[in-house]
């Protein structure tokens, strides 16, 4: 049993350590090279409590919005160490496209690699990343993309069976599409990614220099599950939500695509001919940025919008904040596909990132989203249940917590 003297010694020692840490933090604050960058106040011992609370509630996106609104386009933040949030299109292009910044094996990336076992999207810049990108690139070529279109339509036909069973003679039924889209996108990535992409990749294992190890293949399987399933299902949830919110847009889309044969082997080549559909998907990606931001690390001393950024600084490109900035979009909170009739500022629309680390599966994601949207519009009427209020959560991408939709067959 611990006596009172021992307890007192422990308490005094702990207090001394805490005091030393407080003094150290204060001194560090005065000498911090990032101290001139605006941002929330520093707190002793812990990161910003507001950020911690936002993460606990899956509302990281709201916290970032508040920081940008309060402090501007460059914000110093503290989360597992200092970082600089940047909300500027020109700087975003530079950060994501030049050798001044790299994807680094920082704390955040090490956490990702530990979970994902070297999935491409979590790898830092370097030879290992180059190997993975080179091996996976053929899996996203024209042949596999055409196959993705067919698989996406087949998955929608499976959904038809589910809906018909739920209808059972009724005019309409309610379906939570957050669950439905998770199932659909998982089916697609399983067929296109696992059965085909990794079938061809496996042949390359025999190459001693460039082959994947079994552990790396496992890592990419997990990575495909997250990057190819989680993000697309979230995007489709927001797309259907906006269709329900704007029946006039849904009707305009329907008129454009109502006669499209979704079983046509040449469907994928035709998808990009439907201009309003293309504008609609872009507007969904702009107003509901699935990935809030991407991180890089400065490899040399530099400046961002007049602020000195030392070598080794973590820099976060605020994709969602850029997409919703009045600097680049008139009435940014208004859902308006026709805004895409005008060219956008380079760097102001980067839903898949930019530069060498951009999303390798972006074309496949767009194909899936377009096929799903076309199938829904051709076959169903839909509206939100009465009283529904959208609740966006970041887990880890921005998605709707629920999406209960009243759905009925088109006559």
C-alpha cells in the first residue's frame, strides 16, 4: 500500500513535470517561426479543445470552416503538432505540383500506413510510392474503365431487385441510401478492383525489383476498399440528396439521359457527351467535398501568402474551403450546375487532389457516379422523407449519416 509520503512525492514530481512543460510551451510560443500566422490560441499540454470536440462529434469539417471564417486563408492549427492550413487556389497548385512540398512520412502518414499496410494513397513520396503507382496504373486503363461501367450498371440492377422486393405491390417505399450506396460501391470495387486489377497485378509479383509482396497486396486491397468504396458511396449520397432537393435539376438531367442504353458496351465512351450530367457531378463534388484537405510537408524554407514557412512544416491544402470560397465561386453555397458553363480558376476545383499524388481512381469514381445517377433517374421517382434534415459527418470522409428516401417506380 502506498503511504502518504510516497503519494506526496509522486504529486510533487508530476507537478514539476507539468510546470516544466508549461514553461517550455510558453518559451516555444515566443520563438515559434509560425507565430505570426493567425490561428486559435495555443493551449498547454493539449491540442485545441474545439478541434478535439469537433473530432469527437465527427464534425472536423465544421471546425475548419470556422477557422477559415475567423482567421482567413492561412491558419496555424495544432493537431499532433503544428500545421498550416492554406485556402488559396494558386498556392494549392504550387503546394501539390512542385518539389518544394512532398507527401511525408509524418505522424499522420505513419498512422495511415500502420492501418493500411502501404496502400497507395497513404504512402509518402519516394521509391516505394513510385513502385505502387507504376504497378497499379494499368488497372485504371481504358479496358478496366469500360468494365467498371458494366459492373456499375449490374450493381444497380441488383438494387432494383431489393427495391422491388420492398415495394411488393405498394406504390412507394422508404430506403436508407447511405446503406444502399455502401453496398453498391463495395460490389463494384470488389469486381473491378479485386477480380481484375489485382489479377493482372499478381502476374507482376515475379518481377524481383517491381513486384508486390503479399503484405503490399493486402495493403492495396484494404486501400482499394477505403479509397474506392468509401469515397464514392459518400459522393452518391450527396448526389441523391441534391436530386431530391432540386426536382427541376433532376428533371433536366432526366431529359438529357432518358434514352441512354445503360447496357451499351460503348457506354463509358459516351458518358462524357452528357454535358449537364457532367456539370451536376462536378457541382456535387464542389459543394460536398468528400476529402476535406490533403497534407504535404515543406522540404525547404519557403513562403505562403507572405508568411514564412520553415522546412519541415506540415501544410494542409483546404480543398473543401477552396471549393466554397467566394473568391472563386459566386454564391458558393448555392447548388448550381450551370456555374460550370464558365471556366474556373486553376486550383479552385481539386476534388481528387492534384499533382503526382492525385487520385489514381478518379476516372473510375466519376464513371460509377454517372452510371448510378443515370440508372436512378431512368427508373425511379424519389423524395426525402418529411422532416429530414441532412447531417454531414466526417468518418473519415464527409458523408450523410442517414439518407431516408421515399422511392417509387417511374411509370
